[in-house]
């Protein structure tokens, strides 16, 4: 695994913006994109808020595209097109081009809409595109077809760590020589009555309906759950040799990843943070870095009472005394939780922090929980050191999945 992996393109669409730069402007400003759900069905729900896409895919894509794709696929395609253009539309042998785009839930809204149509109007009204709209590998397949990828099209599904795992898998494809360029990331669009009701039944969602923008509040003593979000984040990963041969601008370096599992509970994190800490340590080892090399952590930080403390414990366990000098931020305070897309969009925020040497604030952090014991800020962006630095991005998921990814500056 001697091939160096670099990032040459990025694209995204989220509740705070329809592209990378509008996202970053909102994130640095600490401006949440959480709103009340404007649908009749929400009236009977305890949680009535979500992070809806800031730019509706229907205003960007052609009608013939949208009617054949689930909203998660639409988001992935929009983000992939931006990332591809941002990378300079690389010329690459299709057999050396891969796609790894993850999801946590897949095309659930298309599945349930089709079932409602079946009950209401009968089987003859079901779209011939229904199956390809609901399959979890749909976003990866749609993007792979768009760019003619033939080195492999893959879809990791590991709940809320899926997007980060996809980036790790894509990097392995390049490191092991399977591909020169890989379109990687995650997408999710699962804001629906059944998913909202299911997460609410677990008491996982915030019910701060009276103040949506303040609802997602990682590390705050008054946090009461996460806020569902939707969207996609896509990175173009490339071997450094291939990128330099075509004169591409290198935005950041993939340094390493660690993947572990808790073996503790299907939904609750290990309170000791052991699996998450091991993932961080494995990522540091693969990157040949020490805890002192990490300048910033874009934390998983979902705003759940147990999850935030477990992650803080894991960070201190893995980074030790270096934790005191590492600046930690929870950007889900602004985007909400994009589930399978979270690790991808937060990887992009991590690379942007390296690019601009600025780490974002954590919105809505009025009173930090004393059990957190991390260097977290809420008063605007924080300057990061100059020189060669690294940023850690954590992603954890139901099922006990733990993924840590590290990026280095150019």
C-alpha cells in the first residue's frame, strides 16, 4: 500500500448550502439549517424538525433524471458533478475509475411512496424504475454510470459511519492498484413519517420544535437528541502520481483510517469508548502520526446525551494529553445528522479546515456538559496552526460501527 492518495475534488449538497463554498461559509458562520417540516403528516409527531436540503434537487436536475431517481440518488449525482468539475474533469481510463458511495438507509422514501401508490391505485401504476430507485447501491450506481466507472462500484452500509467507511474503501482501491481515481462519499434522504417515528420511538430525536435552529446542540448540557438531515458529500480521491501527471490541484491528503466495532449494543455506544478509541489509534498508526500531530477533530457529535460523552471519552483515551491542545467541533449542530452521508460531508469540512487553516465553531453550545472535557468552542472559527498538520474525522453508527479517518495538509 505504497501509493499516496490525495483529494482533488469535492462536491456537496446539504441543509446549509447547495455546494461546497456555500456550505463552508455557513459552517464557519455557525449558521444552522434546521427548520420545521412543512408537511401535514408531521402534526402527530413528537419531533417536527429536520435539516431539509437548502437547494431542492428538482431545481437543478432535468425532469427525466428526477423521475428515475430517489432523492438520495439525486443528491449524490449533484454532489458528484460538482466534485468532478472541481477536480478538473479528469481524463482517466474507465477501467481505472471506481465509485464508492455509501448510504445508511437507501431509497426508503421511494419504497414507501411506491407502496402507498400500490395500495391506492394498484400494481399497474408502479414505476418500472422503482427497484433501481430503492436499492441501497443506487447512488453509487447512478454516479458510476454518469462517469463510466468500470474499476468497481461499491456501497458500504454501516449506518451513520457509512460515508466515512466509503472513503476508506475508496482509498484502499487506489493504494492496492485497483484504480487511479475513485468517486467516493455518502448520500442520504430519509426524512419520512416512518423514519421520524422510528427514531422518535427510540428517544433519539430532539423535540425542541419551538426553536429548530437551536435543536441540534452537541456537548451542551441541555441536548436532547439528534436532528435528521439529508444530502450528500462526494470526494474525488486520486493517486498522487496520477494527479500530478495531469497537473491537478491537490486539496488535501488522505492519511489513514481505522475501522473497529464495539461489540456492545445494537444502538447504544460503548460508554467507555473503547472501540472508537481503537479506531482513532489505528488511523494514527496507518497515517504514521502521533496524537500531537492532530490539530482538529471534526467529531461525530450527534447531540445525543450518551453518544457525545462516549465519543469524548474515546477521544481522550486515544489522544491522551494531546487532547488538551486539539480543537474539537461538532458540525451536526448546523447540518443535522445526515446518517450515511455524515462521514462524507464532515470529511469535506475537515479538508476545508486544512485548506483555510480555520476550524468551525459548534453552534448552540451555551453550557458545555462537564462530562465532555474537550476543547470545544462556540465563538466563531478558530485558527489552526501553519505547517504540516492533520485533521481527524470521527463517524460512529448503530450496530457498533466505529470509523476514524485522517487527512493531512498539502
